[in-house]
C-alpha cells in the first residue's frame, strides 16, 4: 500500500500540490488523472523521494517496512518507477544501461536479461539506446522499473510513443502486475486507454484532490448529447437539475438512472422554451466525458 498524507509542495511562490491525500492499494491499478498543470508529476516525484514535500508525507508499506521510500535500504525492491524515458545515456546499450542500474542496487546481471525479455527487448540488448524509438525507450524504462521485482510501481504516461501493439502490451502488463498483488499507480492523458486499464481513479485539479473513485462507480449512469445553436439552453437545463458541459455544437449532460427518460425530459424543455435541437442522443458515459465533467472548474488551459 502506498499512502499520500496531506502532501503539500511549493516551488518558491508556486503552490504545486496542496494538502493532497489518497491511497494506492495493493492488487489494483489506480489511474492518476488531472488536467495539465494539476500536480501529478510533482506528486509522483514526492512519493519517490525525488522531491522533498513542503509538508505532509508519502508512506509505503511492504512486509516489515513502513515509511518513506528514501528511508528504505532496499529501494529497488520496494518501488519501481517510469517517470521519464529520455534520460538514458544514448551511447550505452540497453543491457549496459540496465547493468549499471542493477549493480548500484545489488541486483544480478541475470535479472537484467530477465527484464529485457519481459519487455520484449532481448533482440535489442546490445543496441545503443540513441537509436531507439520513443516506444522502445518506454519499454526500456519499464525494464528499469522492474529490476528489483518491486512491490509498488509508478508509471507516468507509460504508453507515450507506443504503437497499437505496444499499447495493448503495456495495458496487459500493467494489469498483470496488479494481479500479482502489487500496487500500481498510472498517470495518463489517454483516457480511453485508462478506462480499459484502471480499477480505480484518483483525480486532482490545481494541486488538490477532486476525488477517489472505483472506476465502475465513476462511470455510473449515462449521458445525453444535445446539439443546439442556442448556448443559453444551458441555463434552462441547470434550472431543472442538469449539469451541462459544453462540447462542440452543444452540450452533454450526465444522468443517473434511465438515460431515455432524461432525453425525453430535455426534449420537452426544448419545446417549452422554443429551443431548436439539431441532435439529441442518449448513450452510456465514457471516462473522457466523466473526467471533463469532474474537472471543468480546474482546467488551467481552455479553448473558447
């Protein structure tokens, strides 16, 4: 179990994370979501001991150990992480890069070859990393995280640069890690992929917790999509208990219970207020719509 407790991080006058608390339980994939600038990377760095929190703490538990990652004498066996796949010396081969990391952590060369095989890079073991694609670097980063066979894994944008086969491989690999009883925290902006990967979600905005959710609960209910040239119809919807989110050519409205009943009510409201609807469709909600709804007040950058 990884637990963040009241974490706050300032960089000068910039408050990056404020009083953030959440858990990353063993045996589950936890999706870590938030708009750009919400503090996800800062939080993960603080969890790993790479940055020192201004206040609060991150506690990791495994066996007899309970404390901060930096206080453990076996960090590689406790936590593995992929935060930035681009830091590797381009002149090193994939195997030499992993051997360097392994020897610093007291890990055998045999484990290096095992990890290269796990991520599908055995045939590229002697190749220099400078010639690797971004997707290959991501795989090498995952191999680095796995060297100590850690109980806890943190991945920041792990599918970045991967082709469709690589994305599928990464999803299955992450799910497999969780099935072994490990805790896995994954940050990603690819929400459709996250919907297929995560068991639960931690969502933050502007450095603060928006909420922790089971995926099924967060996606509960459905949506009604409304196409209309009348933007003022949003006020009518709000007056009747709906929470419209602007989209191209109209709104979408999350609903609990029967989507069709909500669709019929919206159609009646449009008729009563003489609002032209060019489209009205009920469907099940996806993670993207739910995420946008949850973070609509915390988007740092918005298009008009």
